[in-house]
C-alpha cells in the first residue's frame, strides 16, 4: 500500500501539525489553485507510505455531506491510525511538550501500554508500546 | 495510579527537554556539556540515557537535525551556502562532506534535483497526483491544468 487519506479541516494547520509536531516529512506539496493543494506526508522512516492530508472539499462531496463530515471530524469521531513507539513515555512527553492534545495518557493495558492523542482537526491516533 | 506506572517521569522530561533544546537551537553553537549540566546529569549518564531513548548520541542527533533542516531548506530552493550557515555549520566543506555521507549526494546536486522537480511541478502538477484523486477533486476538468492533460 502506498497512500492513505486523512480528512483535515485546514491544510495549513494540518501541515504544521504533521511536520512540526509529529515530525513527518513532506513528500508532495502541489498547489492546485482554489481547490487546495495536493499535500502528502510520511513518517520520518517510512518514505514509501504517503498520507494524503485531504481537505473536505465541496468538489469531492455534496455541501451537506461536507458539512456533516467536518462536524464528525472535529468532534473526534474517527480513529485513523496507530503509532508504535519503542519508548512511549518519551514520545508522550515530547508530543505533550510540543502542544499535542492527549485524551488518554500512557496507561498499562492487558495488550501493552497505550495513549491516545488528537491531531489539529480532531482525528485521533493510538500511541502504543507493544509488549 | 498514573504515577505508579510512570516512576521516571522527571527523568523522561529532562531528556525530552534536552532533545527539544537541540530541535529549537540546532542553528546555534551548542555545547553538549551545557545541555547535560542543565539536565542535571553527568555527561556520561546523559549521553547513555539519550541514546537509549532516541537511538543516537546527542551529537549524532544534532547532526541529523541539521542535515534534515538543510534538506528542507534546499527543497525550498535556497542556495547551498546560505543553507550551510543557516543550519549551524561553520564551514561549507564540513557541511558538504557530512551531507554527502548521510544523504548520498552533494548538497548542490540535491538542490539541482529539487529545482528540476519544482519545474516539473509547475509545468504539469497533475502528473504528481493519482488520477482517481484528481478526478474526484474535479482537477481534471480545471482549465488551469490543461497542459498536464496534453
């Protein structure tokens, strides 16, 4: 698999979050006029895995669907991915210091230690240290 | 309850703060002894803990950050010499040598590749976008991108 898409509310803000807070790298950033930009990023050590930071545009969805989708994203409906860390506490402290919002601090569960954080749009990710 | 699961919270914070200090001050002259002092560690203990968490010594990490920032600046098509000094190197030769060792090509060649890439993006943006997404976004019908369809 080469591409996955994450709906974001604002591409400029998402760019800042994914690059400056999560440390992702920009793979492609192509301006497409008034329809936003084609913006893909990847985790630092996974250059072959592109995440499309996709605006919820009215050219892709009807106005009604776009508004509904924006509301669902912003209220944290969608869990969109899982990060694994070799040292979850260090990652947690670093992301927190950078202003990332955690809805669950690292906690030991039967399957490992897990935390949950949100991106700037409201999409949430699990951060886990397995084992 | 949280504290019981998280006994090394202060230790983690000190190491993380040292890492963030490097992230924020990579362009300046950074004395790693000073960071260890500020984190209240002996130099040896600090380097050992830093490497355990981040997989690199603080010095290796500083170099990696500088090279990564250099890559970003070169992608925005800034001249090699400007980039060299902007990211904290004091000599062009040491910058070029380290860059080539880590990235595999010289900074000037990397810049030339990025200039070429930018030209291609400006000329035919749609060639960088999977067709299904371009169509769904209505970009294939956009007259501003007629050249890309030719």
